[in-house]
C-alpha cells in the first residue's frame, strides 16, 4: 500500500432540528395549549486514534464527511431525535490543522484517543418553551443552530523514540531489520526506502523502544533534490537521532565526511529544533574494511567531521556492534524519561483542603 502522510478533508457536523409550533387538540379540551417540541441536536464529528492504521490513504479519495442533522420537533410534546454522530479513524500521531491558516487544532498522540473536531448544532425551541402567564398561545419557534463546518489538513507524524538519519544506501534499512521486527525492502541501490518504516526493538522482558527509518537525504533535499525532506517531519517526535554513515562507500570518489556534513546542513536548514535534538554518530559497514584499517579510518572520520558526541562502530549486515548500541540507546531513553518525569511533591507541603 502506498504510504500517504498528508490529506485534506471537509467535515460538517449536523444542523440542529427546527422547533415545532403545535397546539393540543382533544375532545372536550377547547384550549389545550401549546405542545410543540424542540428539535434534536445535530450529529457531532469525532476523530479517534486507531493503532491498526498507519497511513491516511482512506482520506485521499473520501474527502467529504458529514454528520446527520437533528430531527425536527413535533406536536404532542415530542422532541426531535438527535442526529447520529460519525467517527473518523486516523493513525496515532496524526496532526489536524486548519487548512486555511495551517494552525494546529488537535493532535492524536495516544491509542484510542477521541476528540470532537466538529460540534453538532443545538436544536431549536418549540412553542411550548414560550408559554407564559401572559402568552398562553405562543406561535413562536426557533430554527436549529447550524453545525460546525471545517476544512482540515491531516498530517501524519509517526511516533518513535529513535530516528535514523543518513544518505541513501547508508544501511539504515539493514540496521532496522537487524535490530527490530521491521522488514523493509533492502537492495544494493539508493532510494530503496520510499516511505517511513517503524520497528520495535526488544531489549529484554517489557523493555523495548521504537525506531523510525525514513528515506535517505541528499544534498539539496530542501530544494527538492532526491525525495526532498518531506519525511523529516516523522523525526519531529523522536527523542534521539542516529546519524548513520557509510564508512566504506562503493564509489571510491565519495567522501563520507562531505556526505555527513551535507546531511547536517539539510537538517539544520529544515528545522533548527530537530537539529538541536540529541544525535549520535553510527559508522556503518565496518565489515567492508580490513580489521587493521578500521581504527585509523574511524579516527580520521571523527577528526575531519569535528564530532564530539557519542560514536558507535557497527556492521548492520553482520550485526557486529549492534548489541552495545541498542543497550546504550535504551539506557539513554530511560534516563531521559526519568529526567522529564515531574518531581514528586513532599506530602508535607501539600495544602490541606
């Protein structure tokens, strides 16, 4: 299935039903009085986060979504029935924006999270609502209120703890296949990955984290070169970035340092906030180097790249060095989670009610 991470939809909640003007007509009751009921409310439009969905392809072709209007009020004190609500299922991680202003209205971040995105109109009043001591036969009624109507832009940002960043053919897909349950397409040519992949990495019993693999970047991606940087949005919610570098490119004229610098420049140009995220350097394909030349090649790369952060040497193909990297990632995520957790408040300082 084609990966779709953007869609535009128009939604309309149901209008409220109109109120009714009616009077009681029964035998031996000449002045039965007003008995027109209220109209029913219109149906609401809800969005729910569904873990079984991973694309917005359902909304690429089904653009218009309308809830049912409320039933009109009737005589004999009968109120109109409320219109049926509709629920739109969306993948976890969906951003709902106003299509005109691009303002973020809602975010679906938790499985099963349900949000009302368009409210149905209230029903109108029937004439029984206007009865009073001085107006015993009112003929007033009110129409139902219109339901909300919106044009929305849906944008999917996958939820992952760790994001893989690098040039095409750097070995990102091989790495995520080696350490997780993801099975992306792997080949010996660039741009094998055409859409993001998620994989769950099991560290131990009840110990895991999620890795996201996105299509590779090249220099000029911000101007649309290659696949552009449209998939970088999927790294926005990650807590750690792994910059995967091919330390032994097939092209002898290719410079891994220049390629890595180009990736960093594109990342900074796209989003300074994403650039500021914690980032580790993962030097891949060390199995392609003679054992006696590995240390010198790594040292030379780190020096020329002017890198001062964590460095890991791995071979995604043979899984050499992958296990220490996974352990380090999990420890980092746990430490970050504890640092982000709110501090416990001493009960002695909680004011009594």
